[in-house]
C-alpha cells in the first residue's frame, strides 16, 4: 500500500469515526431535549393519581357509604350474615 493510499484510508476512517460520534451526540441531545416534556407528563400523571386516591378515599369513607345506602339505587343492599361470609386465605 502506498503512502497516499494509507493517508486516504486514514482520512476515511477518521471521517467515519467523526460521523458516528456526531450521530451519537445528536441522538443524546434529542433525548436530553425530550426529558423536560416527559418530566411534565410524569408530574401530570402523579397529580392525577393523587386526585384519584383522594376521590377513592372519600368514596370509601363510612359516612359516604351510609349515605349511598340511603339512596334508592343501593337500598336493596344489606349487611350479610356472618355465616354467609366466606374468607379466602392466600397460600403462603
């Protein structure tokens, strides 16, 4: 291989390496730009989860359940007798 060919191979190899480095850097930069948007989405979802947990807690409160029992929609419900309750224990 002549000196000129060696220099050309060296330049081509260097150009390929630089192009790969630039491509990876651009990919990393794009990911860094996406992070704030994703963080905002996560905060929104966490806020929605907190709101739903408060709503579930309010719905499960004994006062609310007693009020629901007084409504015509749920008036047919009653407390079960102890002998009608089946308790399932998970296998350990």
